[in-house]
């Protein structure tokens, strides 16, 4: 009897450990148990500099190679599946920001290209041969993987990348990052496409709805050692990723876009291999019976089968997966990876969600300097205590009432001049 009790105790303990790791367990083996991701805090803000090389922040890109303009523009959409082909020889890419910014670094991912890249900055648009370019990073060797250049902080509006390539390849996930600031979360930048951006460019480079700085949030994941790092999947940085547990047979994540919006494309960049990704778009999540925020979310096989699947695909060996589907409206996007073989280091670097091209056209038509596409200006009036949490798990979260105007100070007394008579000497 004691032996049976001990065995039962050990089984329950093992079950609790597995549930703590976020691994779904059921008789059918199809249940998902997702763990709640802690809210973003001020202490984490320095880890998430904002990528300024984005079409919806007013950035533009030019190439000195004829016919390359259309292929370089999608770089500004934040789509991890978008890549730019580098040819043998010299290629210059010029990224112009909406205004002079305090730039900290530049980064991108390189695949197969060999040679060097030089990064230069300027606050004014200069000719290619102008000596006034500031060469912040001279001849960085191109190797496979992440290429990063520390630039400052330094003020600049233009960032030029000059590639001298001996072996052709592809680059992706271009980022020009500002010095990280809490204000990037509490007072998000106005999102508006730069004037003069062509309709073709707008159509080819929509903007990412799953952007951490636009108040999207990763709210549930199936496993991981440090859940608060789950925001790495939507931070726009190719050099950061979120690692799932080694024994997670079906890594999963749920992204809260903050409000119901039309979407028609989801793309991801993760550990390369033959993993199939299933994408879901949801209007709502299963409710907690107690009415309180749940620390874990269990999705049984029956409920999972009822969720709307918008697509499934496997990566091409590069870790990049993208699906296009019929326009669907929803607030939550769920992704479930099914690796063909168990991977001990499976991680996801980026998740991006896109809507129809009409979303970008609305931004292009937005000429009011004090408005934004998704209530980010209204959200900037949040008056919560930022010493603990950065507000919001989505731009539609209701905000606390603003404080009333401060009481007027009493008027100062009228000024009266009283002359002082100084005695004169006899």
C-alpha cells in the first residue's frame, strides 16, 4: 500500500512539473497548456529598442542598383520572410528616416553573402562620394547569421549600407535602432507613411500589426525557462529570440494584437528545420470560470479543433515561414509548431502579422500629425504608475481617467515701486 501511495505521489509530482513547463497532457495527447506571460515592465524597456526602419514610421529606402527599388521596399514592413538579394560587386542601400533620430545600432541577418559592409550616417542627404558621411563602422566582415554595428548613440536621419560582395547571398530583417527609451512604450510614435511613398511601395510593404512598440503583446506560450522573454518574438530584433523547452513537442504562442483587425498574412522566423506551423486567428480566448486573469490556459482537443485555422506551412530550411489567406478579422493570433524531429534548442526570433493593403493606404492618407492608425495617441495619455509595468496588453485596453487640471496659483500682488532716497554728502 505504501509502495502504491509513493508511486502515485511521484506521478503527481512529475505531472505538476510538466504542467509547470507548459506541456499539455491529456489522454488524447492533443491538449495545449499555455502559461501566462508576465506584463512588460520598465526594467525590460532597455532590452527593446525600437526599429526605426519601418514604412509606417515614415522611413524610406533607396538602392543604387537599377530595378532593385521594389525588392528593397518590403524590408521596411517588418516581414521576417522578406529578403534582399545581394549581387557580386558594390551595392548601396540608403535608409532615410522620418526625422533626425538618436541612432544606437544597425543589424540584419546574412545568408551566404561574403565580403564586407560599411555603415555610414548623416543628418543631411549627401552624394555617395561626399566626405561628410560619418563612417561609424568600417568594413565589417560578412559572415552567416547576425551582422550588427554599434553606431552611437549618434544623431542621424540617413543610414547608408555599402556592400562589397565577392559571393552573392541574401540579407533580411534589417533594423535601424534608436537608443531604447521607456517613452517608446508609454508615448508611442505616430504611425504615418512618408509623403511621396508610391502606391506600389505601399502595396508591397504593409505594416506589422504584431509590433511590441505598437502595444501588441505575447500573452501565452506553451513552455520556456523565462516567460518574460516571450516578447522577444515581436520586438523587431533579429538577434533576439525566445527558446521553448527542450521537451515541448508542440511549441505554441498567442499574440494579442490589442483589438480586432482584418489580417491576411502571418510570417515567422525560427530555428531552421522541417517544422510545420499551424496558424489560427481568434476573436476571443476561452474564458476563466472565476472571472479572474488566468495564469494558465488549457485548450483541449475539441476546442482546438473548433478554432479557425487560416493556414499551415513548413519552412524551406531557412526557418522562414509565411502564409497568405483570405482576409479574416480577429484580435488573437495563435501559432503552433510541430517539428518533425525533437529539437532541444527550438526558438522563435520573429512573428509578424499583416492586414490588407488598405491598412497601409489609410496610414498614407493620414496627414494629421497628432493622430495614429491604432489609437496609439490616445493610449499615450495613460496615467498608470510606470515604475512597475508598462501599460497595456494591447492598444484597446481601457485607460484610467486622466487627472483634472491643477488648481490655479494665486495672482501675484501688484508691483509697487518705492524710491529709496540716499543722503548726499555736504
